């Protein structure tokens, strides 16, 4: 039997897109009321649900937690076997059930109300147990599931997830949650590295290949090999940086008729190399400089041009820094 799988997949996306579009037209003040309720919550937002709703709820809780709203997922069955103690004064609960009558969830609801904890319900049926007990009820207006049997949660889980995202984004806006805040919650991610890693965290400071400006090129070549940077740093009598000589500089010098290994290295060096004097500069900003100058090495100096360290393009790449 032949199947047009691309057409089937496109149909699934169309059905789910229609569900999202339809729900958008029906969304009203309940989302604002839910946001206000969460904002007044002094504790955590606890997300709960069973089955696919529970799986989606776990993702929603993770999104809240990473965008400035303390949150975790609590399974209703575990709640009825001791984990209700995880809900405390000042908390709020977001309960998810398409029917609003999920047995495990319904058994949990009276205990939530007994604790006087605000309850936000997310359900298709506002007249259900969940809908009636909720302080705020967000409707899951599902036209139909994308499953050909109309049984497997597809459009409904997509809508639930999207509404969770909508709540999270509303809360981010309300709290003025900025890019730097997001990076604080994701220090190991690319954004965190871009916003927090400084030049001083990555620059090399030990065993730098530094030679005096009168050093013969023959000796400087040995220092280039030992330094493993492909470059030697050249200083004057006061220890100030006056130039750098790279492998490329030496190769180009070989084409000169007056080339000699006995000449001082400064003769073949790049004078006035690119430097920065701020080791607290963001590594991402330093990378942008390296890319704009089309160089591989940035020398870090103090105000007196004394060498403090070097930042190599390879070190930035290995650290996952992006400009």
C-alpha cells in the first residue's frame, strides 16, 4: 500500500495550526488573570497533570523555571502518596487536564483547595471538576486531534504547550526578564558564555613566547615553536610590546632579498599589533575584534603596554564563544 507521507505530515501540521489559530481568537482575559495570580504568588508555581498532559506539564514547568518563575512538576499520584507536602503557603498550582476529569488529578484537587492555594486550570471543559474548582480557567479549545483516529493527543498537547509558552512569555514581559537574566539561568549555554565569560577567563598568561626586539630571528623561531601560538611577542628595553612576529610574517620575509636568520626579529615583525587593555572585556566582544581585524591573536596589555596575556582565536572557539 502506497502512502503519501509528506501530504500526511502537512495535513497534521495544518490541523494543529488551525487549532492554534482558533484558540487564539477565543483567548480572553483569563490569561491576564492567570498572569496576575502567578505574579502575586510568593512561592512556587507547581504544575500538575496526568498522562500526556503531565508530560507537557513537565516541559511547561521547566520553561517557567528557566524564565524567572520558580516552578516544578508534581505528579498527582505522587502527591497523594506524600508529595502534597511539597505544596506550601504562597504557592500556586497550574493543573492540566483536557477533560477536566482525570481521576488522579480530581482526587488531588480538594486537598489543594483545603490548603487555600490558588488554582489555575487548563481544560477543554469549564464545567468539569477542574474547571469548577479553578480560580482561573484557561480553555483548551481543540477543533480536532490530528490523529486519524481522533484518539491520540496531538492538537490538544500542541495547544497546551503553546498556552504554557504564552503564560511564560507574559510573565517574562511583566517581570522585565532580560537577556542577561536568561543567561544567568543558563550559564552553561551559548548565551551564558557570551554574556559572562571574560577575556581574563580565557587568556594565556604563563610561558608566553616573549623576546627582546634585538633578538636574532633564529632564536625567535625557536621561541615561536616553544610557545605553540604561532607567534612571538616582541618587547623593548622597558618591556613594552612593540611588535609581534607570526609564522606568516616569517614566510613572507623569506621572499625578501635581504632575508637573514641573523637579523633582529623586529625587522620582520608586525609593528603596532592589535591589543586590548581590559581583561574584563567580554570574550564575545574580543572575538568580534579578532574577526573584524582578521587576526588570530589578540595581546592583552596594561596601560603602559606591558604584556598581561594573549587571547587566541582557538581558545575562544574551544570555549564555545560566539560573537
